[in-house]
C-alpha cells in the first residue's frame, strides 16, 4: 500500500516538472525549479546559485493551496524577474561597508588623514549601493514590471489576455488575504492596483482596435 508520504512526494515532483515545462526555452538550460527546505520560507523566491545558474525555490505546502492558474502566473512573475535581471545578487556592499567602518575607526586611532578619507569613501559608496538595492519604491516598480511581463509570458503559453490578468489578480488577492505582514500586504495591494490599471488600458486598446476593424470594413 502506497504511503501518504510517498504519494505526497510524487505529487511534489510532478508539480516541479510541470513548472520546469513552463520555463521559456531560452531559460531551461540555466534556471532550475526546486522545493525549498527552509523553515517558514516565502511562497516563491528566486536566488542566484552560481555565476550562470539561477534557482526558483517554492514552498510546496503553501503552493498546493493555490489554483493552477494562480500558480502559473506567480511562477511567470519570478521568470520575468530573471529576464529583467532584478533578482537579488550576492553583493560586496556589506563586506565593503564593514571594512570601511573598521578602517575609519583604525585611521582615527593612528590619525592618517588620507587613509581615513579612503575608508570613509568606501563606506559612502557601499552604503549608497545598499540603499539603492533596498529602496522600497524601486523594488515595487520592479515587481510591477515583472507582473506586466508575466502577463506577456502567459500569452506565449496560450492564455488569453483577459484570463492572464484575471489569474494574476486572483493570485495577488489570495496573497493579500494570507499575508500576516501589513507591509507585505501593502506591496501586494499596490501591485494589484497597478495590475487593474494595466488591465483597463489593455481592455481599452482592444476595444479601440475592434472599432477600427468595424469602421474599416
């Protein structure tokens, strides 16, 4: 008799294979899709695991609670982030900031003005880079752009434009309802509002195009 654990493992492997097939062909050789083993992980996230390798990590327990169309659009959102080159990268900024601060303190002790200026300069550059990387508005704009590209990806996989918007909107509504973090909910709500505006514009363009065809005839 097949155990529940075996059945569950097979279902998870099947879902991971399904998602790998949703990768555009140009990404399949260097993007992998895996279930995460972290404690209390995000639903889905993307990380660099090497210079030329990226990994999409999924909490399969939470993932299984979503409808297929919701999963697809959230997955394509991550794919779009990869294509837009906006996934977090292991940077040098924190190490440089620590070195700069340590150097500044040391040079204050030995009173070497030139080295103190160099250490403060390193602190300034690394601190600014960290600020830019962690800027909330910039991250939100990148997420909105990835949502737009996820819609386009969905149409490559035979979704109609209205169904693509509907599926991603439904997914964002579910994430808003399930998120315990007020800050995270606010980000999802901003993305949902931007998606609604985009859907209305797309609907208006389609309507105008249809009218042109009618009047052209």
